[in-house]
C-alpha cells in the first residue's frame, strides 16, 4: 500500500467515469461537460489493480460486469512478478452471455444434457469469447509513475477495437502533473449519455492539490486527432464540438469556501473503529466555489465551439483564417451536505444527504437572465430556453446504512422537462449502488453499482471518497 498515493479532485474538473465498456474500466468526460455525481471519480486504482486487490484480500475469484452490448462478462487477473518497483498484470475477460448462447444454439433447449463434456469444452476454444488486457506500472522514482496498457478483443466488431494507453504521473509539492495518451480514447457525454471513440487523444494536465478552503488552479493542454466515432448501440447523437480534431489549452482558477453549519460534539463509541473514517462525523455543512476559465482552441474543434456558443454573450475571439478561438467564462458551484450517525453501530448509524448545484457558464446564465427579464417586462410568459439557461446542473446523493459495513446509495441528476407545459422535474441518469466499507483500510470500499440509463453494472474498488 505504500506505493498508493490518493488525491481528491475538485468537483468541477472533468473527471473520468467508471464504465465496464472497456477493460480499462473508465471513460474520459467530454471536455467542458461535468459528469453525474455517482459516476465521477478522481485518481484511483487502475482497473486490473482493483481486480488483483479483490482477488488477494477479498477472496473474489472473479469480478462480474454487465453492458447491453456485451451482456454479462467475468474478469480475472494474473499477477506477473517483476521487481519491487515494477509490476505487471494480465487481465482476462470471458463473455458469459455469448458462451451460454452458443451452448444453447449448438444443443437446442437442453444443450447441456445433449452434449458431452468434450464438445462443450470445444466451445471454450472460441476466441470471440475472450478479451485480454496487459498493463505494466513502473515506479520510476518515489514521485514518478509510468503506466502502460494494451487491450485486445477477439470479437471482430466495432465495439471491441484494440486499445492502448500510456500515463505518466509526477507529484510536485502541492501539485500533480499527468501526461495521458490513448489510442483510441473513449469519451462519455453526460448530456446525451452516449460514448465516443476518438482515434488519438493526448492531454497534459497540471493541477494544484485541492484544499478545504482557498485558491486552486488547473492547467491543461489537450490534443485530439481523427474523426470521432459513436460507440456501437448508443442512440444517435450530435458529436460534441470539443471532440473534433484540434488543440486546446485551458487555464482555470477557482476559490472554494467550506462552512460547518453544525458538527456533532458527542463522543464516539470507545474501542470501536468506524467502518469509514470519512463518514464518522455527523454534521451539516455547505460549500461554495467561484472561478474563471480561459481557453485557446485551434483546429476544427475551434470552429464548432464558436457555432455552439453563438447565442451566448461571452468573452470570445475567433480567427477563421487560422481556425483559432479564444474563449473566457466564469463558473460557480454550491453544495449542501447533512449526515446523521457515526457509521460505527450495526444498524441505523448512517444517513447522508448531499446536493450540488453547478453553474458551469456564467455567460450562459447572464444571457438567460437577460432574456427572462425581457419576457417579464413585456408581460410575456418566460420562454423555456431562458429558464433552461439559468437553471443549474443539479445532483443529489442519498446514502443509508443497511447493516454493518453495507450501505445503499443512489446518485442522480435533476432536470426539468421543458417539453411538457407543466415543466415537470425528473431524475436524470440515476445510479444505484451497494457499498461495502473495508473497515481495516480506514476509508476504502467495494462498490457494486447499476446505471439504468447506460444499462451498465460494475463492481469496483474506491478509496478516500465520501
């Protein structure tokens, strides 16, 4: 565990999303679009390392997952010892749904009874049932890590293309530097729920480590090459502007302030360790963040970004000849958290509620407010477009202890249906999860979650999250 260094990322940055669609187990966020709270994650164990940990310390022979295009799959890893500072893992995936379908097709409804063990064994030789992933992590220095991975899928279809990735991380005092390249790179668009493959994507990211309160900043240089392609089976959607070929440089500054409205001073149970130290203090708190972002874009993506923002009054400059765009904006976020219980007792010792409202574009908010005021001054009914522009991106999270280290959690966005005259409020991309707190590790948990929107199920390991 001494090699693991965890960093909690700010809530407004573009965090990866967990997904079982690839062996890597993650998809990047489409730049400029935040993810639902339940899917967001910062720096954590790479997927093969998660499986290896659960095999070693949780007696899990394999981990199941589900996607609508692959069905049920099971995964297991083989650890290849190299040296103390160099580890390698071989991940194998078996498509259980396809195997059972083949068994049924070759033997009818009573396939298992009609076929002998030899003929059933031949089905296991079908290469299309398997996928293999190889990953290698090298600890170059105590502060430098290099990760290389390669995934191969034997099923010949557009949703199972080979993937390669290289990640270099360096830890500065109070800062993290990450250089990440993937070909192809998988992105997810929160607004439409669709996945996109970009043939080649590279990012250089420098971020200050977040503080409880204070100033932080984030610098990012991002390059995409090749035409984005929609993931097979997803509903047809428009390609996000930021995924088109081009180079973008982004600089963001933010100031965050956290306030404790109430915090329990009651003593905890003596000689009883909480199931999760991050969830062991009953409290009511609030936080607010305000910041500014400036981005320079070059290439085809810059033209698309200007077209998307043509109706929004913001700081912008576009040079059609050079295909370059300079955009500036402000953003803000507010959150409220309430927790009851110390998460020490067997039952009824944890109830937690969290709500977050993000205003990702101050220019969009001001443009919508201007339209709304004009409608009211002209005695017109507020237009849905104006109301939509001023509404924040809202996320809710509710967690309740079931028994002992087990708890149930649901995370969901909240949206207004403007197509209906009644403007009904409804849940957006909810995620349901069962969490098992690993008490001996202070703040770690195994999470089994299901997303109805994406039709995905996954079991993963998370550290230092609340």
